[in-house]
C-alpha cells in the first residue's frame, strides 16, 4: 500500500512550445506558473490543491471506495490569508458561499441560467432575497398593488425545540475524527463544522476537511488520511476522473451571463428595499468578490488544451505520510457568539498521522446567540404564504421575540413570542417561526425581528422579499 501525491509544476510556455505537432494558438503568458497537487489517499476528501502566486485553491469532493474522485463539492480559495468557501451541487453550480468579508450567499437554482439568491450580512442582522435571471435582470415591483384579501389576516406564530434538518452520517472508520459541539453546556447543532489539519513538523497547512452531521445532537464526523492509499494508476484512476470533475465545476466560470447579472440583480433588490449605503456596502463588496472568484474557479480556464490530454501524461511522484499532525475544529456559518462572531475553534491536538484520532470539542458558551433568518420559500409566488424561522442558541427565561411585517400593499402586523423555558437555567436552543399570508405579485414585504433579552438589551434581524 502506497500513498501517491501527484504534483505537477505546470508552465504555460510548456503547452505552447514543447509539443511541436500542436499549433501555437494560445495567448502569450510568459513567466506564468501554476502548481497543481493531486491527492490520492483513499480517505482524503481533498482532491487537489492549486497554487498560483499568492492564491491557493483547495478542491474537495467525494471518492468511491477505491479512492477514485467522483466530483467536486467544495472549493476553498485562500487569497492573502483571507478565505472564501464555495460549495457546489451535483451539477457543478455553486449553492452556498462564505465570502471573505463574512457575507453568506445561498443559491437555489431554478434552471441552468437562473437562481434564487439569499445574501445575509456579516452580523446576521440584514438579508436580501432576490432572483438572478440573465434574461430579466430587473425585478418588476408594483408598489401600488393592493392585495386586500390578506389585510384582515394575521401572522401565525409558533416555536419549537426540534433540531434543524442536517445531513446525518455516523462512520466508525479508523480515520474518523469525532467533533462535539455544545452550547449552554449541552450538545447543540451548528450550521457548519470543519477540521483543520497542519503538519506538526513543518507547520505547513495540510487541509480543511468538512464534517458531516452524526446521528446524535452536536455530533460531527470527518476523515483525514490515516493510512496509505492503494496502488492505483494515476492517469486512469485519479487524473482522468478528476479532469472530468473539473469540467463540471468549471462550467460556472463560463456562465458569463449569470455572473454578469448577479450584481445587477443585487443592485435592483437593494434599491427597492430602501436599506442605507452603510448596510448595503458589504453586500456589494461580497458580490463583486464572489463573481471574481467564480470566474477564476477553474485552474485551467486560461488553457485550451484539456487536463486529461496533457497534465495526465506527466510523471508522478511517490510519497508516504508518516508525520505527526496538529488538528483543531472550527464551527462557522452563523452568528455563534454573543458579540456577533461567526466562528469558534476547539483546542489544538498533536496526533499520530496514522490515527486513530481523539475527539475534539467546541464549546459555544452560555450567552444567547442568534442565527440568520430562514425564509421558506425565499421568493413566494402570487398569493403564496411563507414561513420565517429564527434560531436562538442558549435561550434564557423571558426572552422576547417580536416579529413585524410591513407590506407595500398596506399589510402591517406584529406578533410577539416569549421563550418557553421556565427555569433560571437556559434551554440549549429554541426555534421561533412565523407564517405570513400571501400577497399579489410585485408586493414587497419588509421583515423585522427584535429579540429582547431578560436584562433589557435587544438585537434585531431584518430581511425583505418580493412576491414573484
């Protein structure tokens, strides 16, 4: 059993001059180098690393039981020590983006060319819902539309201690790392958990491994290399399948119509929402940065010669992992701390690189923190009611949640809920949700949720949407 790292130092001039039978029809890119590492360990979700000057891009995905790559589902771009995380669906379309400035972007694809987009501000207080359709880059809003049929209706409210819906997995493989998350000193679920691995010998970064939800509350699992991979043919079993995976992921870089329309659609949504420039600035910055990264997501987008026919012919280099590692876990993707922070880490452990690995624990503390709003459906249709959910972690007695909706059709209603805990000890988490009656197409609703804590302090979350 051997573990191979297939590392290619790719000079663009090689592609344009070394093959004398190939016409030189590529643009002049002198002194441009890229460094590609293909990871072949059967337990390693990291498929490849691409380095280009000061930018490092990590490609994660699924493998079969032989270690053959099946597809890319997460790309991590590290630029000047700032990180952008982009997850992809099975069609190679981005579905969730964690930008460098803290804005979160979720995309629900309606077709190959259009998507429903939700952007949440870094502090979680403001979100924008809009549709990106290159054939219709401006939302048609009719502020004079009167949906009188809902003016005599009320917001329906409820709350639940039910856990959020996560993709659950429990794996007892020797290479697994178990990560437990807790809040109020009790197990609790969080939106995202990753394992960071570094070399204990050199201090070099080894990878970021996304964790999946286990069968119990606050339980997550991920896998890092614990043994060497089987001897496999790099060209047939690694490089060629990975080239096919890159083809799918690279489609977004070629979807110029969608990328051009993304920030235009955001501008229209912000203009109609009425939010001020200071609040809007992070959304615009995140949108521009996201479009920039997506255009460059494919490491070979400047090379017209396919990966499989050139890079896969390069010689491979053998190497075995035996060094000790430093590992720690990171919970992120929501407002997890009372001061508005959106990430928190466990302690760092030094471990034998062959495993087995110890469990890690992330303690979120005992102060109330608030998740971003979840709106379902994010863009309701004509006359369709919708639900708004908000999660509070570590909820104390007499915490008040005040929900207000103001529509351009004249609808205006407020509903208030009180936390259900009856003891002086906080409950681990509580979900409040509100049902809002449907309105006519073009009506815009402005949503405000105010959370007032027992000590009299309060925080707000805001969002807006247009009935399609």
